[in-house]
C-alpha cells in the first residue's frame, strides 16, 4: 500500500511546493515509486516547476488523463506524466477550483485505482480550507504542515489542524506527520524566535525537531525539477533539508 501525504497550510507562500519537490526527488533517489498530484488550481506550482518536458507535451489539456480534473469529473484511472526527473506527475487545472463536495468521491475512487503503483503519493494542496483541501485530507494517510515563523502562517496552523480533526471523523487513517518550520534565517530574527517558541509551546511533539533554513538555492533547484541535494549537496546539509528528510522518513516509516 502506498503512503499518501497531503502537504498543506492555509497560508500561501510558505514553501509547500518546493518542499514537495524536494521530498519527491529524495524519495525517488531512495528507489521509491513516487507520484505527485498538483491540487493548486492557480497552476503556479508543480506543473510548472517539475519539468519543462510536461509543458512541451502537445496533448497537455484539462481533458488529458494526466490532468487532475478528470479524477474529480468521474472515477477514473489517470495516466500520470513521467517527468524528465523520473517522478510521475498529475497536473492541475483551474477548473478544479469549482468542484463540489460530492465530487470528492470520484477523486478518492481515482486514487484507489492507481495507488498500488506507488510507494508514495504526495498531494500539493492549495492555500485554502475549501473543498480541495478536504479532498486531499479525505484520501491522505498523513498531513505534513509547512509553516513560516510569522503571524499569519502560524495562526493558519491551528486552522488546518482543526480541519484535519473534522476530516478524521470519516478518514480514520489520517494522522499528522508533523509541522516543519521553513525558511528560517540562519540567525533567526526576534520575530522568528518568538513564533518558533510559540509553535513549540503550542504543539510540542507535533513539531519537527529539524527546521529548513532560508536559501535561494532551493528555488533554483526546484526550477530545474531537482532537489536541493541533487543541485547543491552541501547546501542540503547546511540548510537543514537532509536532516528534515531523515526525520520525515523516521516519522512516516520508522526508519
């Protein structure tokens, strides 16, 4: 059985997509079969960052079986793109912003039809508590929350945990993988320290011990569909991503 991870925060711009790319590539490097599903209807995330090869496809459209729109339209068996970096990708559509609650069941059925092909399915969620986020949490085994150490992002953590607990009434498999602080300065500001302390005080063991530090290299790597470890290995070590990934594997697989 695959492990399905929803990567989310109610607040946008916290680094969900770049974290998703790094996790996907690091998992692939460990010979895991990885599928990434882009659930952000704005289309600014994985569909663009994961591979220029996807966007060069002549048949790239909402109706193509590699697009997530069809998974909501009816229960289907999608045909993910194989990106040039080896990760399988289901692209997004602006149309999914208008899906209804009852269409979630089609999405769940579509996931059931392909999940045995993969060890990990990563869901890059939009910054919203509306239907798409409910769809992701309804099918996920784990929720990974990405946050900045600033007021809006920290406040949004509480909101998504509340949403998770509501969804758990129906999805008994859903668990919190943890909350990771992203894009910390190497020498944290007073505000970052204040909100870091708040997160640790409020959420305790839910917090990842390891944080991810700010570096422009992570975006440079993502723009080429690479993990930071592939693009600049020393940076992946220095800026915390390797330690975060090791802790992620420990929390998800116990290894």
